C-alpha cells in the first residue's frame, strides 16, 4: 500500500517536493522489517520514475540515498515512537534530503560555479523546495504515525473490552 501510495502521489500533479516518500522512509524505518523498510521507498521511487522519467544519474542516486538514510532515522524513531521523535525524525529527514540532494545538484549539475559561492547559491535557490519538503514530511509522517497510533489504540480497546452483541461478535447461544 505504501509503495502504491508513494508512487501515485508522485505521478499525480502536486507542488514540487510535496510527496510522501520521505515520510514513507521514516515510517518504514520505524515500523517495518529492515528489508521492507529499505525496499518500500525505493520501489515507490522506481515505480513513479518509470512514469515521470529519469534524470541525471548521480543526482538521482543522491535522492534515493537520502531516502535510504531516512530509513535509518526511522530506526531511531522506532526505538520509542512518540510525537517528539516523529517530529525530530521528520525534520532530520527533510534536512538530510535538502543537504544531500542540493550538494549533488551543485556538484554534478550544470547551473552552479564549483566553489563555495556556487554551493551556497544552490542551497538558497532550493529553499522554496525545502519548505515543501518540510511541510509534506510533517504532514505525511503525522498522518502515517497518527493513523497507526489511532488504529492500535482502537484495536487494544476493543480487545480489552469486547462489546457484547456488537456487529463483529457472535451473539450468545440462549438455546
């Protein structure tokens, strides 16, 4: 579900850098097995890149690598999931994506001087994209972790106190 969701949102029209893949990486790192956590964001990216198209290989590799590093941040979040860790992990993942991918654009792209001023210009030009990355990572991480917490609480409550004669229970045999 996460792969399909991540790929579909990337393919549908959306604001630049406003996609759920970073949050999927963080969430997967926190709650999925290591193998699945590493596979899910890469699969979502590959599926959508097949439709959107591929670009500069080294820059593209930096995007994928930043999501894999975000999975590692998710492992830290998953040690004790709470809103503070989710927020910190989301912020760190967004920052990591910003630093890594814009350094790659500067180093391997064609639009910036290969000096400190060019690197700084790369980061300055990317600030509007960073805002969108932050907003989407906060929104989607909040949704993924929040929905998981809500469903877990509901299941625990229903398991601890099953409601007699509910739609999902078997009525007593009085006969």
